[in-house]
């Protein structure tokens, strides 16, 4: 019976709510991963390839993919359970319990004779000191014991719990061409000065332009079947270099002329030498005779 | 019920009381209280303040004898009327107020007559 009473008491006061504070701590990086998501917006692209004296433009239709790089972290969620009143409940309840218990245990120390100095409205003497001590002792126990039990239960339930979970963070986001497929169509070389060059048909997704052809063409951009063609930066640079070199390498190498130019406009000749060096990056470009002549002209001037 | 549970210790402390006091003691208690208000105006001209008051009333009522018992008025009637004199507590350490004594006289003329307005046979 006593055990049952204890269980009921703990159950009754054990449901007292506790305050909870939560904080999150980031743990180590577990892994990184990438994921690509197509936006279903197909647009034409072109890449360039040079084998002197030909420039090949390879056309393709590609989707725009959103490339995301994610980092996966371990994350600790730390919950701190506490009760502000638990300690005071234990101390106050303890004092009440000790006082009440002492009064009850020591009630025989008090006189059992009634208080004859007082007669109440019903004509009865006042309660004896023993009865008063018993009443106070019971009252203090009734208040104190639940307070002690509640405080102890709350103190036991106080503490930290740690829960580890995965957290995902977006590290970078890029939009790049993807799922490219070769495509054929009518290529327009547009935007240049003078009359627009006639449209050309691709063959197997490619259009080949020779250095002689491109020297005669004036255009800024490309369109495939009326849609503007996007070139990556390196492909655009290669196209521009090819156009420059088509003009530069077409002139015959004349040491006499270069020597005269070295005397009158040496800075211009040095610039021409830099251009010739950049042409050397194009596979098969015959730059060596021109470079040798320029070096010779500049060298003779220095002497 | 909720209030009874919450104030149980207080209810116990105030409700707990000792054995029934004999009629002689209840009578003497009333005598003491009445004599404590003897000087109050409008109570009774027959009450003479001082030590003679208590001895006179005890003699008149007969409750100086420990074997005294109430007959007319009954114990219950005396107790009910005595309640007017208890406003300052169940002990005689604190004298009743004059208004309490006047209420006693006005509400309980029969009991007042038992104490001072008629002679015992």
C-alpha cells in the first residue's frame, strides 16, 4: 500500500513540465555531392577547333543545367532540460518535511491536557498542545513531501540530451550547358560591317571555315536557324585569334619591309610580334618564318 | 471540496478542540466577560465594575459551585448568547467590546436576566 502511494505520488508530481533550451552545433563535414537539374531550356552552343588553315565550328543544342554542390554535415541538437524551481522545492519541502516529521514523531512531548484557558463557541475547551502539534505536523508533511518528491523528480529529469542528425548546405550553384546533342541547321554570320555574308549549311553538326574565307568575312555573332549561338569564353577567344592570325599570316614575310618598320615604328612591330606569338598557339599555324623575320628586324635595329 | 483540501491543515487546527467544558466553567467564563464590560454604558446599572462584580454574579447565579448545571436557561441557550461575547477570541485575556455586551443584552434578555436582573430562588 505504501509502495502504491509512493508510485501515485511520483506519477502525480512527475508530470511537472520542465523548461527546455535547444542549441545546434555543427559537426564535421561528412561528404560533398553534386546534383544537376535540367531547366528544359535548350539553346544552341558552338565550340571551336583549329587545325590550320581550318577552323571548325561544332554546333550543338544543349540544355541549361543547374549544377548544385552540396555539403552534408553532422549536426548535434543539444537540448538542456532544467527547472528553475526544483532546488528551492527540494529545500523548502525538505524543511517542511523535517519540521512536520519532528512534530509528529515528538507529539508525545507535548501536553495532552486541553487548553482550559479557552472555551470555544460550542462550549468546548481549546485543543491540547499535542493535538495542535499533530495538526501542524500533518499539515507540514502534506505540503513538504510532495514538494520534495517533485523537486527530486525534476532534478533527475534535468540534464542534457544530444541528438545527431544530418544537415545539408548548398555550397555553390552554377548554370552550365548539359546533355548536348549535335545539331544541323543554317548558320548566319551576323552583325558585321558591310553586306551580310550568305548563310551556310552545317554538315554533321559542323561548319568549317578556312583562313582565306574568314579573312573576307565580317561578322560579330553567330545564329543557328535564327537563334543566337552561345560560345564559351575560350571558344570565342580561339575564334578571334584565328581571325586575327588569318590576316596576319596571309601577308608575305618581307625582311626589308620589316626592317624599315623596325626603324620607323618599332612599337608597332613589337605588337605584331606578340600577335604572331599568340598565333603560335593555334595548331599548325606557320608562324615561325614571320617570328624569325620580326626578331631579325628588331635585332638589327638594336645593333 | 477543493478549498477544504487546500485549507485542511488550517481547518484542522481551528476545528480541533478539547473536551466539553462543565456548565460551571462556562458560566464563570460568561461572568468574567460580563464584568469586563461592566463599565460600558447601556449594559446594566446593576453591574458594579471591580472585583465585587464577579463575586456578586457568581453568588447570584450559583456557578461558583463546581456541580452547577444550567436548567433555565439551558446550556445551549447560554452558549448561543455567549457567541456575541467571543468576537475577540475564546479566552478571557481580551475583554469583549462594549458593543458586543450591548448586543448580548438586547438579543438575550432572558440570559442577561439569569446573570443579574433577577434573584435566584
